[in-house]
C-alpha cells in the first residue's frame, strides 16, 4: 500500500498492491531490530513494544498447510537489487520454522512433466543462497548466481563463474561451502525432481496468465490466490473505491475518463512503470509495453510532501 502522509497527519491512498508485496523484511525483522536497538541505547523504555506479529502469523499459516515441501519462486532477471529474493527468503524461513521444507527456484526453472501432468522443480534449491554468499565473501570471492553467474555447458555440468569469468574449482572451497554447493545443487546435475504441489510466487499474476501452462495452474495450491492480482492489485480498484466512497478523506478521485489534469496510470503496472504526470512528464524509470496495452485510469494529482529536502510517501 502506497500512502501520502504529511506532518499534519493528512493521509491519502496512492495505490494498493496485494499480489507482490515487498516490505515484509522491513516491517517485521527490521522494525524489531530498531526497537531492540532503541531500548539498548536508552531511547525507549524496556517496556515499550510494537504491534509486530508478521513473522509469527506467517509461521502459524504455514503450519496449517498439508504439504511438507513448499516451493517459492520469483522472476530473478528483474531482481536487480536482490529485494525480491530477500523477501522470498524471509517467507521461506517462516515455512522452515513451521516444520516445512522450503524450496526456492527461479520462475524460468519451473518445469512441466507432460507424462505425469504435474509441475516440477529443477532439483537445485536456492534456499541456502545467503549462506553461500556469506561464505564466498569470507573467501574474497565475488559471484552472481542470478545474473549470469551460472554457466551451463553441453554436458549439463553447472559451473560457478567468478567475476573475472574464471571457473571456481570446487576442491578449492571450504568443507562447509562444498556442503552448501551440494545442497544447492551446483555440481553434477541432480536426477531428483520434486512435484510442485504448493507454491508461493513473487511474480505478477497478469504475466502468468499469458503463459501457455496457466491452464494447468489448478494443479498447484497457489499462495497468494489469483483473485488478489486480478482484482485488488488492479488500479481499477482505485476508481471503484472512489465510486463507492466518493469524497472519502483517505481517497484520491479516480476515473476511467481521460483528464489531463490528473495522473495517468496503467491499470496493470508495478514499480511506477509508465506513470505520466499532469504536465505530460514521464514519472517512471521503466517502461513496459505489456502494461500499456491494458489501458489506463486517471487519478487526482497529489504531490508528495517535501520533508527534510526529500519527497516522502
């Protein structure tokens, strides 16, 4: 949820995204660490607390899921800052605390077995990615497993490539690292593949609907449900909310009819893609033709407040 908020307590809803939220780490672990540090510095009393049950609630949710293995996937090519992966890893860790076996893999590595009519993973679990990265840092190695760091040759042997494009020899690595490599699946390709029965995806549902295998999605217990992406995360909800609660103090006027004095927003878009301000200036740092084809809504312009020389929202 993106909100306007100023020093006078004025609040306005900019947008609502219930399909691919990315603030779990900040709103749970980071806030908890902030509270602990503030108490340790004497800035807050030891009796201070905060309404922060996100992690506990996620663990409780995963305890109710029947399947032991839960898959987590994301679109790694778009994760330039590793923000998506950090959120996936946090959710997967909650599943582990619930007694489940989390399995993380990139979206493009999901397979479909036509003989068994089921979705399968690739046998390479990214759940220990952070441990692998920390171990590499201790060895002064720099490697990117997501963006070109994995190289696959004709023999399907997975090699780890250092930042200078030289191959990292497995026998040069620590015993701990070799264990993680085997757990991760780097080395000889694993012949074992797991059926994907329950999956959390950090990937826009509107993209998934374009895939040929979407017709088989009912074979997976999907977290979150599809309707969240199609209804709640569609910017048309801003228009419908205004129709139902016109002049509500927390809402900005929104409509389908073109209005050049309003902000032009694609009905389906993320990270500010293709937003156009009333002066026809492009606000977004990115553009996606996929989003442009789905049409636009128009929302009342509400400039973010300037606080300490920064525009905040």
